[in-house]
C-alpha cells in the first residue's frame, strides 16, 4: 500500500487523553490521532510528550516517551501510584465558602505543588457567598496565605465573575485543577473550557460525542495555554510525604531555617528553634505553623 508505508520516521506529539488501552495524541501539525502503545508504555499519562509512528493500514503507534518535567500521581484502589497527568506548570487549587475551606487540605495541595514542582494558584470560588458565609477565622487564614505570597483569586463560576484572570494565569502554561468535591470545579471548567470538546469527542471510543471517560484530558484554550481536566485528580491527597517534602512545602520558613540550633530541627520540641521564635515574634503566620505541626504529627 503506497499511501500507507509500513512505518515512517518517528514524529513528536503530546498525549491528550487515554481511551482504554489507546491514547489520543496531538501531532506537531495539531492533528488528533488515536494511537496504540506497547504494554511497556502503560505508564504514559495525559500531557506526556511522545514519539509516534504511522504503521500499516493507517494505524499509528506510540514508540517512546520523551523526558517528563514532572508527573502528578495518585494511588489506585490497590494503593499503587498511577500517573494522572504529566508536564504540569500550574496547579490551580479551588476552594469555596460552602463547603467551607479545609485549610490543612489546602496546605497539602500547596505542598504537592511544591513537590512537583509547579506554580500554584488558589482560586476561591463562590465569591457570591463570601460576605454571608466567610467567618472571621477563615478570613484570617486567607490573609495568612496572602501574606506568604500565595496568588489568590476570588471568583464566582455561578455569576461568571473573575474567570478572565484565571485564563490569564493559564496563558503559556499547562494547568490542572484540583480541590475538594463541591467547591465548583466542574462549574469552573465549564467557564474555562472552549464551548465544546468536539475534537476529543468525535474520536472517543463510543463516538457518542461527549468524551465520557474518567481519564484526564488536556484542552488547548483559545486564550493560550492548556488546561487538564481530570475527574480522578480532583480529590487527590499526599501519600508518602516525608519530612523534607513537608518542610519545603512551607516556603515561608526558608529565611529562618539556617538559624535553628539543630540542623535537623523539626520545629516542634527542639530548643532554640528559629521557626518557633519567628512565629512568637509575629514574623511567621501562626495558623499556618499550627497546621504544619499537625501535618508533622502525621508523618
Ligand atoms: P465540584 O464537585 O467541585 O465539581 O463542584 P460543582 O461544579 O459540581 O459545584 C458544586 C455545587 O456548587 C453546584 O451545586 C454548583 O451549582 C454550585 N456552585 C458552583 N459555583 C458556584 C458559585 O460560584 N456560587 C455558588 N453560590 N454556587 C456555585
Ligand atoms: Zn526549628
């Protein structure tokens, strides 16, 4: 078959989503191609850069994975870590006023972003409920995040307010949305994603139009950048967190770390701890520190 040589030179592409054992790959020409992959490439994830080749009968196959910048993983039902998405630049952490923010969970997401590493954007959705539902305590916790330099946006998916600054933050980056259930991630995705996901839907297994798989899907935004929507990643936690991951996940500690008396200080019971001294002196936010101690007790 002259129009389909048995195999061609490998070309580069990026994984858009997974359909069972197959992958949807975006080629360098922005064409979407359904590709098979050998079993040893089973760990491929949405966002991975790959090499692929055309094969006989017009089929295409992924032949290699290109180096990853990072990968977000989550344990499956057997407790094995499975990749969800790769090459993430920005972790968009969504919280809301109803359900109320769980600050320790937000800290965990910030630690995860730090570990990837990826930038973080904290999006407080349901801004329409803030005045009536945000407690003074919650506002103080929020102010602590602001103080340590976490970028925060207040938006309302319902009232379609504050969406544009999120799109601006995604420009030139690959972002993924996480957050506890009920905070409005799906509602936000509806506002952020292009009208329809026709391109992905028409190539899905069922051909039913809407892409109904639970695997992560990468969307190119018309305003620039890419957004990975992943039902599976939405409630992920931090498994196997070690002390170094925890400590570096509190970047506000950094200027004081060298000053603790013990080089391996955990900032808990040790004497002459510079972190505790800074908290006592009002140089570090006390609620963040209290949650640090609580997370420390869990590892
Ligand atoms: P998810 O579980 O994070 O995907 O949350 P959903 O997008 O399913 O939203 C959960 C609930 O919050 C739904 O009833 C939404 O209508 C509601 N919701 C989403 N965004 C807003 C908002 O900006 N304001 C208010 N008041 N409700 C919202
Ligand atoms: Zn210390």
